[in-house]
C-alpha cells in the first residue's frame, strides 16, 4: 500500500509546497521532518558552469534562513562547534555531474569564517581516486582542509552492519582474503566515521541512480561509508533494506547535522557518467535535516525532467524511502512536507 501511495504522490509534491515554517529546533522530530529550504538564483550557472559568487551567496543566505540566525557565523555554530571534526560528504565519482566544488568551497569558507579550524574539516567520499579526479585535492590545498577516502582510511572491526547475505569481497574490503563461515556477512564502517568525524554535512548532487532512483542523501552516504557493498548494489530488495539500515547506524545518522542537495544542475540520466545533454540547469540548493524528504523531492524532479525530455521512465526503489521513514530517518509523506523558497533580492 505504501509503495502505491508514494508512487501516486511523487508527481504531486510540488503541489504540496506550503508557506514558511519555523526555524530548526534541536532534536524535536516534528520540527525538522519534512522541512526543506530551496534557495535559487538564476545567475548560479552559465552554460552549465557554476558561478562562485552567486553560489557563495546562496550558501550564506541559505544557512541563515534555514537556521533562523542573523548572521553566517551564528548560523553555522548552531549546527557545529569549533571543537567538532567536520566531515563534508560529497559524491565525486561522476566528476562534473557529481557534487560541484564551488558548493563545497562555499560551505568550507562559511565554516572557516565561523572559527572552525581548517585542520578539523575533511572533504570525503568512498575513494580518494574519485576525489582527486573531481578536483577536491586542489580545493583542500587552497583552503588547508583535509581530504580523505573511506576506503583508504580503513575499516573499524567493531562497527558494522550484518545480514545473512554473503557478499563477494573485493580488494579493499576489511575481510578480503579471510576465510570462515561468517566471512562476507558484515559491512564494516570506515574508521573515518568512527574515529575522525563528529559531525557530517552531506552534499549529494541531483543525479539519477539506475537502481535507487537518485544518488541521494540516503544511498550516497550509506554506501559511501561501508565496505562489502556489491552484495546490495545488484538487487533492489537488498538495497531497499541495506541503505536505510546502514544510514541509521549511530556513527552516521546521529552525526548528520545538515543535508544540502546540489541542484545547480539536474542530470536525469547517466548515473556516474557526465552527460550534459541529459541535464538541465536548475540553479538551486536544497537545505534540510530530513534526508528522506530530500530524496523524494529529488526523485520527483528527476522523473519530471525525464518525462519532459521523452526519456524512459525513472527507475525508482520506493521501498528505500518507506523503510527509512519507518526508522524515523525522515518522512516520505508528502502531506507533511514544508517547503520554503528563498530567491535573491534584485
């Protein structure tokens, strides 16, 4: 019943947009579930190229409006402290169609302006090679922040997600090369998350995923944080269970303070390849503490753009979001969405 209801509702999300809501208030579930702030600026991209100055203003104005604080410093410090070790999670595998550097630069600059030491900020993803090719090493060098790969940081043998499903281990997985009856049943959390990060800012792009529907907040962070993921990626039912359950692990869900969807450009087809002919400029950034609501909105937008382009219908795995809602990670109920919009003053 949930799958049918959600499928019908997806194309009606825009109609569910309500007026402004109250600022974020701590851990009160009703205060943050379903609340999304969309910041837009038509000048944010030119010919698919992100423009630094407008994007920096979008981040600064967005974080102030989202937190209800009067200035950028107090806004960031309502989410993190200067003692926190902050991990900015990006999705870098597609390069130009992944998380865009200019968005991350604006977040890093905001944190630095707020007094967070550069050495306590880490831009990270699953693999260092993807981060290097996407240009994040250059960003880290310019700002003096760290860059890290979950894989290269190693895995914590005491923190893991376990199912009866046995995976085919590959080089880099914690149990690769080991033998035994239970080998391959665990996906171990990266030591980066269990030892080196206390707060997570999650910045996925608005990009389709051929099995999950969207790269998204849930899938991108969950699959980027653990090893032994091939056992989930080939089967939608396995993925629907694993993604929300991994995201719900304490070192992940309890540390995410903000999700920002990089919707400067929407690539509705291509997944991990940059295909600008399957892309449309949206010039938006979406702020929320609710990863489920953001992913549902992402699927809605991706499905709409595919329909307008005459592309095949978007493949979605709606059980990911219904399962995530059952775990109180957010809401998939569009009637509870509270979407605000902030546009530049000209």
